[in-house]
C-alpha cells in the first residue's frame, strides 16, 4: 500500500484524495490518501509534522496553501522546477526529502490544453506559492508582458526580481490602475485564495471583461467562482481551476508511484477524466 496525504488549510472539500485513489485503482496501486487540515490549529510545526507522518509510513505529501514556501525550507533535494520557482507543492518523504512543483508543470499543460498561441499581455493576482508557479510557467510559455498584483510589497519585489532574470517585461500593477486600463490586457489570472468557499469574494472586483479577453481562476471549490461567473457573463473565455487540479494531480500520481511509463496512457484518457470531474464539480 502507498500512503500519501495533503497538507493545507481548509482542504476538507479537496478532490485530491479522490483523484489519486481513482488513478491508483485504474492502474493497480493500493493507495491510502489522508488529509492534514491545519486551519483550526495554531503554532504549526513543520518539523514535528514530518516526524508524525514518517511514523505513519506516509511516503509523500502534496502541499497547498499556506505551506508551499515553508515546505521548501524542509526539503533536501529539489527538482529543476522547484529550484526555478522556489516553491514546492509535493515532497517525497524519504532520506533525500525531494521536493517537486507540479503546479508549474500543471499550469503549462493547462495553458496548452486551452490555447494554441503564446500568451500576450496578462495580469496575475497573487504572488504566493501557486502564483509564483504560474508566473514562471507563463515565462516559459513565452508571455510578452506580465503584470502582478500582490499586497505584500516585499514578496512582490522579490518575485519581480526573480522573474526579470528570465524576462524583463515583468511589472507590478495596482488593482485600481488595472481597472482603469483593463481593455489593454488579454487575460486575467486569479492565483489568490479569494473566491474559495471559505474565503468568498471577487479578487478582481470592478473588472468588466469582453469577448476578446479570458480569465483563469486557480480555485476549483467552487469551480465557477464569482470572478469566473462575472467574466463569463461579459462574454470572456473562462478557464476553471479544474484543469490545473487535474494536470498537477496526474503529475503527482506519476511522481508518487514512479510510473513515468504510465504518462502517455493516462494523458490519452484525459478528456474522460476531465469530463468526470467537470460533471462532479460544476453544478
């Protein structure tokens, strides 16, 4: 049996246990997947947590908000994606404590699934773990201009400094400035927690998109957030967080099981997997 888990806050509605065990059943792996929700706890100690899950013989964990950067500090080895982004959402629990970043690879696949063109002029709200991953993925995809909204000024400055090493066309922008010039942008990406069932609201409140623009929300609970609903009502193309969830979940499964040889077979069935979760998550 492979014992795995997910660490994060407010993760009771996560579909990751379902996805990983579903893939395990399909490909002959007995998987037990446990949630470690820290939302109601204080003074979380990552080192103590690692000791506890090692005792339970858990061999790997996914990591979500707000522990992605903290998890990096407790890793020993790093995948090339983790080194680039400086954030992790998956750690293999062994002597090497190897960290991976499936958000990075997951967003690359999400974008390629939805578009057959290079990204142009985009804005991202949120510079945390997943926001950083999406930013670096967009640079790899060849984005022409990238603008970032982040309330933590120190985090914002460091992120832009790191991104500019890859592409000089990276800038900060404030929400009111964005709203005033919204017609100049092609896409708007929410990579913050706002819009989640536990933190409702519209992070891009005041935007009114048109049919030439698109929006993406990292959140998939709910799948159609207020931001996406408003975007769709304005005629814009919307991309839910379901694709990112699925692509990064599939990548996680391949890493956890060390079954790179299954990638082609799993991805050939992606449309069916996607249809299953769209029916389940969009009501």
